[in-house]
C-alpha cells in the first residue's frame, strides 16, 4: 500500500535501474516519457486479443459487467476500433462538448452552494459533478441521474479488480444501467432530442450505423470512463493544490490559468497511472527487442515525472510551459472523452478555490487501494 500512496519515488528508481524491466507477471514495463509515448502510438502494439482475454478472465461473457467492458471500444483493435471510433467521433464533437460549458458552470455553482462546513469532497462534489455532466450529455433526465451514482460506482469496480465478490455487485449494476439506456435509446428513436444518445442513434457514415448493442455499450462506457477519470482528476487536483498552497493562491488569483493548471495537475498526479498493450509483431522499445505476443505496460504516471521531459518534475507548477501530459493515452486509442474531462476541471477547480477562501483539509485524505487508477475514496475538507 505504501507504494500506491506515493508511487513516484519508486517510478524514479525504476527509471534509474533500466529503461525497461520485466515484472513478476512477465510483462515488460517502461517508465520513461519517450518510451511511454512510443507504446501509446506504435500501431504494432494493441489491446489484448479475445483469446488472451479468455485466458485471463475465463467465463467473462457470462458477466454483464465484463461483457460491457470487453466488447467496448476501450478494448478493441482495428478495424473494429477504427469503425466505431469514426462513428462515435461524428457525434461526440468538440462543438457538443463546448456547448455544455454554461450548464457545467451552473452545476458547479449548485454543488458549491450545497457544500458547507466539514464535508467529504468526493461525495459532495467530485463524484456527483461528472455523473450529472455525463447524464446531461447523454440526455438522461435530471430526476433520473441520482440513481446512477451508486450504480456507476458498483460497476466500475471491474476496471481495477475482478473477483467473485466484485462481480456480485458489478453485474446487476451493469444490467440496470444497460436496461435504462436501452429504454432511453428506444425513446430517442421515436423522438430525437439534442443529446448524445440521439446523435448516436442517428450516426451514420457511408451507410454504416451503430448496432443497438454497440450504442448501448458505448453509452454505458461513457458513464463509467467519464466518472472515473473526472472524479479522480478533481480529487487528485484538489489534494495537490492544498498541499501546494502557493500554487492554489495563483489559481485563486487568476482563473485564466485554468487550462494550463489542469494540464499540470494531470501531469503531476495522473488519474490513470498505466496502460497495457500487446505486441502484434516483433518491435523495439527502449532499445530492446520485444517478441510478438509479449505484454508491455507503460507507466504513464512515471513518464509524467520524467526529468528528461519535464524539468524539476516533482514540483507542481501551474505556469509550466510546453506541458503535454500522457494521462489520456495517445495514438488511435487517445481518450475520446478527454476534452470533456478537461472542461469540467477547468470550470470546477477555479470556482472551488474562489468560492471557499479558507478551504482546508480537516483530516487526511484516504487513498484508494488501486494501481492503474489513482484517486481518493475520501477527502475531508472544511468548505469555508
């Protein structure tokens, strides 16, 4: 657990030992920025093929929570990934994301007004905001959104760990989410609206359309991935700011720093710490020949602290220039929801530190026991 609370000294040690090391499970691990970039962008590296998933998680097709995950664009390779990405990108546009700005600001304001005294930041703000934003984007009516907070939390446990106990909670949650989205999609087919579900229903390119299963899987994934990334970006970001009061004061003084500040917070303590790829063919990474079929793990959190790329990388600097964090991956698998996560944080964090001039911890934040996803289960603060 100690290494998970603060993995960065261990990342530094790994970089010093070798650019590429073999983990106990046989995977090859890279920690340098340049090597992480290579892993995310090399077309000869892809996601785990279905036969390997069958080996790692036998019987996954019998579990709704895993079926939703392993048949989604999150784990696909070309040409299936290329086709779905093209159709989804035609609907999940920059214009649609930016159109949410006023509504996100309104949601942020409402949540801040409700916060008073000693509260858990995750429960009071960092969790409900992204769930409501995703609900707004998809077209989920406001009265229906509250139910998704618990459902999404239960389902997304499988993004980190898969056990019979987790599946016993995650499977019914995934089923409930899918059944709700199925009803919503059917309604939008009858009567389209200005929302992403309607856009996905109508999305078509060269005669190709999303199947019902693909549409529901994608909508469910947006709930899961949108929640995980943004909740942890907000939580990690707040903890970093409170532990670096000089940087918090900069953001409080000048909200115009928000875009660069969010990039620096993503770099400094990334919500996604690692990603895994499989080599389709023999390939060279970090000067080492890797055989086809081997698994490679890129530690994005380590690459974000590589001194060869970021001077004084362990220092939080909201004015840092030439900042390009690895946190959303890269190449053809670059996170489609990255612009939305960034927008939420750019609006929320300056508003938070401005609204509460005496914002402070009232207890030690509780780190989630997680390797790939970095975040907090509880952040006790005084909202004053």
